[in-house]
């Protein structure tokens, strides 16, 4: 029994107050700092046994120093969301068996190059931080399938994104993106692309080469959808609302995917016909 608890017991007995004896694990009546410490220790103990580390919502400013007392070398899942981390803890980057990592809702402004050590990582959630750029280490994760970086301060996406050959979901919504690299079209496994609420004015034609099932580019500054997007044959959902659309017109886009694709196909046929007529049109007689 801790010194604090013993002192509290003696004080309560001297004053004639009733004393409630707590069962083991009952932290409801403990001071906040003691309860939090016990909660963290319990989470570390459970992680050593289960391989899943849950330190979400613990008001942590750094990785627990007491973690060195536990064997966490083979943990595969780590959740440090909703804390107060200003940077990526180096300790996390030593857990090379990690498959999923959530750092959602912290205060991180940068990421360590050591992130590249996590070669087994398939899921990475960095949303709701203060990141203004993504370092090369993010694109050195060969097995990554889900990358969530929404609600940051990102203004661009590096061309090296093409190296994430297994990526299936990319969420970059609620950032400050102004353009997209053509290399995005090389992500042959990408199914879900969320670009909602950015500052995009154009969309790269290369996206039409992706096997997308869902595409969200709502709340941007896009006026034209490339005609080649009609080739997105796997697409089930497309969102274009809250853009200054001219082609297709906003009233067409509001009707959904079928009408958007119908318009794009008709416009493509129309332009092909005009191009053909332009080639066949006589240019006049030669003078001798």
C-alpha cells in the first residue's frame, strides 16, 4: 500500500470519517495522478501479455519511461491516440513487429526518420495533428495499406507516394492541399481516396488509371473533371459537391455517379466527333 494511501487512511481515522476499503484494481477513489499511473502500468502489463498496447487518452506528453520494465518487443498493435505528444516517440520505432499504429489527435509537428524502421506496418493513422509535410520515412513502409493523415496542415503530397505499392486507402481530407502529383496514378492497389476539404483546383488525369471504388473530392476549388475519369470502371461512389463545377455542371454532378459518367461519355464522344470533322475538313485548293 502506497505512502499516500496510508496517510489518507490515518487522517480519516483521526477525524472519525468512514473509510471505504477498495478492492484490488479499483481506482475510482484514487487521486487522478495515482489512478492514471496505475492505468498506464496496467496497459503496459496487458500489452506484454497480449501484443496490443492501448495508451489512448492518457494525457501523455512522452512515451512512459516505465515501459522499459516490460517486454514489448513483439507487440503488433499500438494506440496512442488522444494524447499530448509533440513528436513521434523514438521508443515506438523500436517495435519492429508493429502492424498497426494510431497517433490520432496529438500535437505532433514532425515525424522521426526512425518511422521507417516499422517495416511490418500496414495501418498508420496520423490524423488530427499539426503536420505540415510528410517525411520520406512514411514512404519507406513497404506493406502499408491504410494511410490516414486527415486534419493536418499538409499542402502537398511527395512524388515518392508511388512507392506505397500496397496502399488501398489514402485519406488526406481537411488539409491545405493545392495540387496532387501525377505519381498518385501508380498506386495500383488504391481503392479509397479521400481529398475532401482541401484547396485543389485541378485533378490529375492519372487518377483515372486507379482501381478506385470510392473518390471524394468535395469542398475544393475544382471546376473541371477530366473526361478520362469516365474510365474509372470500378467506381461505386464519387462526391463532387461544394466545388465551382463547370464541367460537368453542378446540377449534373448533384444527381450522382450515373449522370456524371453519362455526361463525361457524351462530352468525350462530342469532342471526338469534332476532332474527326476538323481533320476531314478541306483546307482549300493549292495555287499553281
